[in-house]
């Protein structure tokens, strides 16, 4: 096999090179021979190969075309691997067939958060996520209210899913080793709240000016006038001076309903 390309720093690439972590990924992902898996950022194909040996279909989406010859050489003879080249944030992942039920990936750091958030409602076929991300991002996904890590991402992930696994990851499993800690986090889909798109708007508006009260933040974001937000907060039993970080995820769903 030819020498693989070097990681592209501009793309946030840290290639997975240690096979020992694969068993942990497989356990958290609850892999089954019938599974259809989405992987974003296959890199050198280490995880892709592991998945292809264990599931029915892998859709591997890679932005970096310089990896194409290496991935084709490594995976080209596997009929259950579909290599898709393009930006996962701009590719119509919902059009993939068969539709993926699991998202298993060592995500590029610079797109990990928006990819996960957009997949919650944008990829309704997904039932289980097992993603390698920065430790800071992993902690943010399931942070509790009134903590520094708690924010819009925390609310949206927790409204859509429940955590099923967590595993800190050593920097040595990557090439090059990142300057930050990483973690594997797994979560399973819950039923989305009614009118989730509107809930998402309220959450994002509420946290758009984090240091301000929720009514002021909502008004500054252009979602609703302050008085309307105060009325909505009152409907869920919260005072006007409440900040977004104080609300439980489920309270945001109730708040969005109060806005309707």
C-alpha cells in the first residue's frame, strides 16, 4: 500500500491510527450485521475497515480528495462501503440509500458540533450516535443547566437523545496527536418534541446573548418582543429575570409551546 497523505490541519484532521480503540467504538455503537452506518471523515480508513467487517453497509463521507487514492486502495474492493467525496455539511445525507441508522465517526474537530446538531432532525433515520469529539464538546452535549458547559447544543442534543456511553480517549490514538483531550460519546434517539424546528429557534435565540436575561436575548435575536417572552416564561412558571442557562431542556419545549 502506498504511503498515506499527511493530515490536513486546515480541515481539523487527526487520523485514527490505533486499532485498540476500535473495540470500544464497536461496543458503544452496538454494531449488528444488519446495520447501515454513516461515517464522516474516514481519514485513513481504519475505522471504516473495522465497520465494513461487521455491518451491512457503510456510507463514508470524506471532504479531502487527496485521500481518495489511499481510501480506494484500502476499501475499493469492499462492496458494502460507499465512499462519498464532499462536504458533509453540504451533502444531502438524508438522500443516502439505504438510509443510515447509526452514526459512527471520528469527527473532524471543526465540524463536529454542527454535524451532530443538524443530524438530530435532519437525519431522522439515525437511531444511535457514537462519535469521537473533543472532550470539551462531549461534555457540552450532556451538560447540566447552570454550568459553564451548558448551552444551546446541550439542550438540543438532550431533547433529541439520551446518553448511553462515554469513554475518554488518549491523544496517542491519533496522528498527529491533538493538543486537546478527546472522548467517545454515544447516545440514542428519543422522540423529538412537537414542533422541534420552533423549539430550536427558541433555544438558539435564548442563548444568543448568554449574559442577558432570556426575554432580552430573545428580543435581541429578533424572535419575539420582550413582553411576549416574559408572558411565555410566566406560562411555564419562570420569572422574567430568568436566563437561558437556568432552564431544563424540557422547559425549552414548553416555552416554545407557550410562544405558539
